[in-house]
C-alpha cells in the first residue's frame, strides 16, 4: 500500500520518488553484475593469454567463447535450424537464445560472439534485478536482497551466466 504521506504527494512527485528508490536499490545490483562479469571475463582472457596464444585485438579474444555448446548457439543464430546432416542434431537446442542473439547481431557491431555476450549480459542483469526485487518484496530487507544477488552471481555454476549460454536468458524469463 501507499502511505498517507506519499498519497498526499502529487502523482509526478510519487513517480520521481519511485525512480529514485529504484536507482538506489537497483543501481548496486547492476554494478555488482557488471563487476563480477568483468572479473570473470578478464580472468579468462588473462589465463588464455598466459600461454603461447596471442590475440591481435578484442574481437579475436572474444572468439575464445565460441566453445562447447556456444558453438551450437552461434551456428543456430547465424544459420538457423537445418534438417539434414550432422547439424540436424541441433534441434535439441531451444530457439529463444539463438533468436535473441540473431536480433542483437543485426543491431550491434562486433559479430555474433559480441551479440551473444551482450544478450547473456543483459539477461543476467535482468535476472539479478528480478531476484533482488523478489527477495526485497518477501523480506523487506535491502541488505538481504543484495546478498541473495551476490550469492546468485558467485555460485560456481553462475559462471554460465557470464558466458554465451542460455542460462541467463532462461533465468530472466523464469
């Protein structure tokens, strides 16, 4: 409900107060997601660069993420589903993430891997914000909500929220 004091404010002031509260609460969540994502991606680039491998530019560094199932998602984003040959086995992958990557690839520069990382990044921010607001609503405790997001993002399998995989988009929609 709305407090009697808040109800007495004009509608525009109430909207402005809600925007300020959303920034105060959601801002740290977004910064936390971006910070952890930066650490994970930077660490992977550093560890990949330690060996003999040298990268010409950032775009080449991003191609290292086109591994394991990400290759299948990138193929689906660029070529779509096919019905013949070995690629016909990709029918087991749901189309939501490849379609989002394809749409982002049309708009963003940098290729399909960059688009995939942007889609996964935006989806992980959305999932973290939704989790934070859910915990805040259930507990009325901003600190507990922020800690829930912290643990959500550092859990060992949370690695999949930071790479071009479907998990972040799935959790954003859940």
